[in-house]
């Protein structure tokens, strides 16, 4: 397990390559194109137990996140790729919710300009007041909520056109309840984008997350969305995390390796779907 300096979450490198999606990202002269794999439902009933969501540290999340952390939890390459992805997929008008938000949402300049013009509203939902106040793109309001104790979206947040969540889905102990609530606040056709890497605070991640491979993590998040009623679920690979130059001993020790980055996304098709739990 690799670590970053103080206050940065650790990497959990259970598998060093992504076997779940196609190899490398390709780019065109216009906009990037990413390997995308449709999610295939694997289970007819909810496959996970309460034990899967037990964490090493079950102390108050409000206490854990009480001190602001003005750091980024993915590397610069991943941040750049995420911004390019968001520029492609996030709406330019309407309302977006960034949940499990912090002092930065990694939205691209194009969306900042849309916010400045008053055409786009971005709502933030997070755990630390100081971090949310520092996040300048949150022009649509800031809400403090521990989603593990109150697993629903605030009633004031309505008519969403999209939602984002960056490297935080692994901390949620009631993901289907949260994602079901989110879908009920989303307009038909709206999409949620759950961004995943291999970094986490291991004591706060749900137990099963730490026991499984990266490939299985993506499938597990796909299961979350499916059982919450989202459809057209897909896994998008923004970066496979392989070391530049093909690997070797330096790669084994993490030298030259980029943070892997995926998005598991789903669409609210508007159909009536009950939670499968």
C-alpha cells in the first residue's frame, strides 16, 4: 500500500491494472474518447450483507471530517482528465449536485463560465462547512449532511440535471438509499457520475471495498446504481494507471505510475423502478 504525505488518503492497490475496461484512452482532434463498458446486471436480489459495509472506524464521521483538508485526493493527471471528461458530459445549463463535495469540485473552466453567466447552478453537499465555503463554483447552495446517518438528498435540492461524486462512493454505508433518493430528485434523462480511483482513507471505507479488486469495485458500484433504479449504467475508463514506459521495477514501486480513474455512471430514465433491497 502506497501513501502520500500527511492528510492525503492512501492508495489501495489490490490490482495494478484495470481488467474491466479496454486499455488506454484515445484522443481526437476535437474531444477525448474514453473506453466505455456497459454494465451487465449480475444479480436478481441484493447480493451484499450488512457486514460488507462495516468499517474499521465506526466513530462519528462528523468528527473525522471536522478539520478542513485543503488537499486533492487524486494526482494532477487524474484531475486534468476528469476536467476534460466533465467538459464533455456535464450540462451547460440547469442544476448539478456535487455530493460528498469539498473545497474543489474539479469542474472545468467551461462550467465555471456557465456558472458566472448564471446559466448553470451547482449545489454542494458535504461534511465540512469551511471546505464548502471555499468552493467557489457552488453558486446554488451548500448543504452540510452526513449521508451515512441521513441517507437522502435534502428536500430543497430539486430538479437536478446531473450529479457528481468524486472518490467518495466507497465511504457510503447505505449507497442504495442515497442513490435512490438522488434519482427521485433528478429530472428524466439526468445522469449521475461516480468517480473512482484507488485512493481512500482505509479506516473509513466500507469493509468489502478493501477486500476486492479494482475490477470488482467497479462492478459493485454498478450494482449500487442498478438496485437504486438507475439504468444505462456504464463504466468509463479515464486512465488505467499504468506506468509510463511500460513498467519494470520502477513501476512496481509506483515510480511513473498515474492514478487510475474511472467513472461509473447511470441515467434516470424516468421509469418507475423500486429499490431491489
